[in-house]
């Protein structure tokens, strides 16, 4: 037994001779003192030792265990001191070094325009309503007076999820939800993402719209014109004017396209306005009687106007962005050009 003990002590000395980490020391410690370690195995074998030899054998094994624990504790203390000094050395901070420079971030042009538009219209008394991006056919088309054979319903223009569910093509769907659940007066702004099967330099399959709706007694086209004049001055500059051109939308009658005088050339003609002096910015009109009736609002008592604009289009015009793809590429160098 004494020979076995001497062998174990030599094995321990050899094993810990070059140890430099607490992890390695712990592995060696478990090899000898763990539940399945060499010393533990000797103690378990005490049952096989004759009873008269057990006291002396037990004394030798206990002495071995105490010596081993003291050996490991001393080495562990030394290693911890070494590791602590090394950590202090690696983590020390030179307070005389210059600070690391972190680049300032910037809001995306869409975010800047969205916030600016919400601020402008909130100042006119509009509340913000955001409807679901997955809509059913009724709210996206039928309730907005869109005929069953209208081209907008075609598969090549609309992303259908099922025969009745689709990715909304316009935030106007949210206006129907509001009118169904709220009695006039109504004055809401509905921003959000919309989806259409369209993709080129000025169009994207996903883009952002902002719709507005006002319903009350005695609302006229003049109210719409006055509100749009105020909007144009605040977003494009004090000298900007608006004009209305006849158009057609299923959910408004009469319908108009809204132009603003070119804020680049002052109306004299340039590349931005294609020499016309005017820039188209949005569509609008008086809410169709059938739409009001479908929402339970009496069109003989109440009238209203609605308007809708593409946030990307406003951003492109205001910031001089010539390709819509730049708004979706996620290049931080692009966003850093715009500061709120």
C-alpha cells in the first residue's frame, strides 16, 4: 500500500508541475480526489482489507488525502494570484488615450417624412389610425366602391394570400374600419405599408402611404383645397401653391389629382417638374356617397373628403432622390445624408 501511495504522490507532483490555469488544475484534482478518482477508489477498496489492517491503512489513506488537498490548495492559490495579475494587466485602461469616436446615426428619409407629415396633420386636428396590413377583399376593395371587374383586383396587381385575404394595396381600407365604428365628426390620418405588384425606378412592391379622411356636416371641396394648401406650404416651403386636376377614383366623387408648384424652379420649368412648373404629389376627392352609405353614414347629412400620398414619393421630391431603390437598400451612408 505504501508503494501505491508513493506512486500516487509522484503522479500528482508530475501532473501539477506545469499547471498554469485553474481549469487544468481542477481537471487534475478530479482525477485524484473526485468520486471516481484514484484516491477515492483506494478508500472504497478498504472493504476488502482485513479488519485488523484497516486502522493502519485508513491512517495512511487519510494522510494521503490531506497531503493531496493541501498540495492542490497551495497551487490553486498561486494560480489565482497569477490569473488575477494577468487580468489586471489585460484589462487596464489608459485614461490618457483619446476616446473612441462613434459615428452618429441618422433617421431614414421615410421616417423623417412620416414624422413631419404626422406633425403637420396632427396640428390640424387629425388623429392617427393604423389598420392591419393583411386585409380582406371587402375592406380593401368592395367597401371602397371598387367594382368586381376593376383591374386593381387582378392577380398581377394585388398580392393575394387566399381568395378573400390579401396584402392591402392602400391604407384607405383603414378609413372604412374607422367609419364603421365611429360616428362623425371624423378626422383621421392612416399611415402604413402597402403592397402592389409593381417594380421599377419609381415604384416598389412594398411602399408607404398616408391617407387622410375628414367626415362632418357641410364639408366641401374648398375645405380640401384649403387643407392641402397648408400641407404644401409646410412640407415644401411657404411659396408653394397647389392646383387640382379632375381625375377618377372609385371611392371619391368628384376626384382630383393634386399638384404643387415646383419648389425647385418656382414654376418656371426645370428637370424636376419636367418643364411644366408643377409636380403631382397626391390624389384626393370627396368621399363617394356609396362609401358613406356602406359605413352607415347618411350622405344627405354628412359629407367628407379623403386624400392619399406615397411617403416615398414625398421623400424623393423633398430630398432630391432620383431612384426609389435607394430607400430600400439599407446603406447607412445614404441615410446619413439626411438629418432631421
